[in-house]
C-alpha cells in the first residue's frame, strides 16, 4: 500500500497486518478527543485534497470536505464534466497534472480501472470514494460503528440481504481481515462473484452464501442492506422484482439476535430495501454510521498523509 512517500486507499484487500485496525484506532482517537477541530493548525495544515465526483454524493462528499478542514487542510470539489476529463483528457494525464497542484485526490467513479489508472499515474495519495466494484471508506465507518455499539467485531456475525454490490464487496474484503462471520443472502441471479468469495475464504474469511434471507439473518449480530438499484444500474424493474423478498422489515429482523444492529450505508429507499419501522427502530444505527463517515475519513486521511 505504500508507494514511495505517499499511500493510497483503494481497497481493503490492499492492506496487510494490523494496518486497517490502526486506521480505525486513529479514527476513534480523533473522534474522542475532537483532535484537529481548529482549522489551519491541525495535522494536515497546508494540505489540499482534490475531490472528483463523477457520480452524486451526500455523505462521502461532505464527510471528506469537513474532515479535511477539521484536520487543518483544504479541499477542492471537482466533477469530470467541469474539467477537461469531460472532453477526453486521459485519466493518466489528469493524474499527473493534479499531482503538481494538490496533495491528495479522492475520486468517485464507476469504472474501477479508472481508479487504478489514476492511482498508478498520480504521485500523491489516491482514495477510493466508491466505484462500481467497491466502497472501502464506507466499510471502515461501518466497522467503527459496529464496534462503538457492540465492542470488537471479531467472532461476531454480520448478515447482508439484498443486491450484491460495491458495498457488499468491501464487506467481503473486510471479513477475513477483521475475523467476523459474513452471511450473504441474494437472489441467485444477483449472487456475488464466486472469485470474490473464494479469495476472501482463502484468506481465512468465514463467508456463507444463500438465497434465503431468513437463513442468513437467523441469530446474527448485525443486519445490513443497501439499495436495490445502484449508480450505473439500468435494470431497475427486474431488480425490484428479484429483490422484493429481501426487504429488511420487522419480520426479518425478528430472526436476528434481539440486540442485532441494523445498518445501511444510505441513501435508503424506505419501503423498498428497508421499512421505516426498522430504519427508525431501536436497533437501527444508520445515522451513527453516517456520522462515522466523518471520523473514518479522518483516520484514512491521516494515514494517507502519514500523519498518524
Ligand atoms: N453512503 C454513501 O457513500 O453516501 P453518498 O453516496 O451520499 O456519499
Ligand atoms: N450501492 C450504492 C451505494 C451508494 C452509497 C451505489 O453504488 O449506488
């Protein structure tokens, strides 16, 4: 993960040993001490983060912006359409040019190869702000949230029900690294790629895949879901038909442990993948999860800059 003097944050699979755990510890420490809330004198004073959003965002955009400022740095908010990227300048050339101006780049872009190309050609840290394949920053916030509420996630179980998407992929990446059991329920047509599962299992991950949401959720410590139609999906109708049986509602939550947490990366579609009674119910931690995007980003930023 270290590339010369700077470090990328592209995927949880890129990390060895206890590095991810150390980032989470930094996030927690920064959160509890409110370290770096004074602009201009924090650990990232004088640093500029460029953010490129090729897709919409509320949480990722605002948490990176506020997080960077609270650590003393500054941000630039960009979209491909506003840059020459939108007129065909290559990702590789853009990476080289941006590296002359800014100290780090965060990008949200559907094609994971574009993220990789940016990272390969930039000489400053690059952070994955979501691609079609993964969403590692989200899972760092989710782990932080689980552990704040329930202590170490090691040996606990997490059930995912619904679509197999970028957020699930990062949960799969995290399972062997953080030693929790992951139980996945998706329709057969939308099952996670077998190589993703096999790679995580080869690293020691305990991962079960089923088509039955009740089987996945039974006796679990955490129930997670996400939207049925992700950015870039164009088959909304068939997804709704396939996924309606995977809704997280009171009946499904009743199968989980009584104190099981409910998590969702948001934005949620109430009445689709989750009912309002669950989303607003006593087991739901979705807004803590959203807040923790801020604290997780700060840990990730500090790590990328070698400031933690
Ligand atoms: N969870 C998440 O990444 O939200 P945004 O799309 O609003 O950034
Ligand atoms: N799976 C969703 C996550 C949004 C934060 C998407 O890719 O649209």
